[in-house]
């Protein structure tokens, strides 16, 4: 029986190893690395409480079992000062340490907080759709669907909204999740420290195509990122009100889609059209004018 339990435990542990290179246990940037450090700290501190409970519970059950002759029966015993200190002191100490560490880290890892860097962040506007992700590069005037390319070593500033129900963007190896909501804008700063491909996904259930709403984040060298920009620009397809209306329809794409040009202020129009008095219209973004 003991061998069977050990075998089951080993299978469970090994079955998760294939995911280590694609999740939070293999961070690719400073934000994810800091989150992983906090994760291990929380695990270590909580084990101080959990491990004694797991070890002492079977021991106590065995020692004070019915028919045991080695245990004393003391019906008048009702209070132990050392036991009270132990029961209350350990959880209070663990909670105090966690609060002292996590409180400042919560501000440092604020998704709205810019990452320290000598380089200006790359601006990317993100729109969550059913069931795909639209990434607009306002400075480069182009866009991509279900593929996010970023330069290694440079912070990236994501400004996010939704043109559907509430969704949640998460790139586990680079940053935590951030929600997107129609008519609202949220922000997320992230950075990749090494070249690679990182999995991104929607973690908020939004219907039939939810399992397929994933994308790849390409962390590229400065030269390769410039090459990616040139490649997208040569795609020839333009993202305007007409093509966006087709893209907005519920669908799951088999491959990423690229737009060599993107209408100015398209992201602002998508976010503002849910307001009672929108400041933009489709015609204004077609001509590049901005009202408001």
C-alpha cells in the first residue's frame, strides 16, 4: 500500500514536468521572476504551519487511540500556556512576515507601475475579442492578431480594452494576469530578458472558443524585431473600420493575421463606443482626425 502511494505521488509530480518550461516556474522577465520568488516564499512560510499538522495528526491519532496504554487520561487538564503560545504565536508570526514582505511588493509589482529602464517602453494596444487577441502598434502603425512580438530587454507597455465580454490576458512567464472590460482601459507593464516564445492566453471563460483563445509572444532581438515589423508592413492588408468589422465577428483563427497599416485612434474608438457620449466615430479614425 505504501509503495502504491509513492508511485502515484511520483506519477503526479512527473506528469507536471512538461509544463515547467511554459509556465510561471520558468520566468522570462523581471516581473515573472519577482512573482516566482514571492510564490516560493509564501510556500515556505505556509509549510511552517502545514507540515507540523500533517505530521502530528496521524501521531496524535495513534498515540491516543482507543485501547492505547502509553497515553495518560487527564480529565481535569484544561489549559497550557506553552501550548497557547504555540497555537497562536506561530500563525501570527507567519502572517506578520507575509504582510511585511507582500505589502511593499504589491506596490512594486503593480501592473500600472513602469519598469525601471533606460529605454522608453514599446507601446502596444490590446483588444480582446471573441475568440482572439488584437495587438495594435500605434507607433509603427500596424497590427497583428494572435501574435505579440516584443524586443528583448526593452519594457513593453500594454494598454488593454475589450470589444466583448470581460476577459483576462495572461503571459505566465512574463507577467501576471490583467482584465479587459468593454469601455474601459487597463494597463500592464512587462519585459522579456531572453529570446524565446512565450504562451499567452485568456483566463476568463467567454464561451465556445475559450480553449482556443491563445497566442504566442515572440521575444526577439532588436534586429529580429525590426525584421518582424518590416514583414508585417509588407502584408499589404489594412486594418480599418471595414476589416475590423469582419475581424470582430466571433471566430477562432487557425493562424495569426497581420495588418500592414492600422487606422489612427482605432483603439480609442473601440473603447469609447461603449460610452453614452463617444468622443470618436468610425469616420474620424478613417481620416485620422481626433475629436476629444
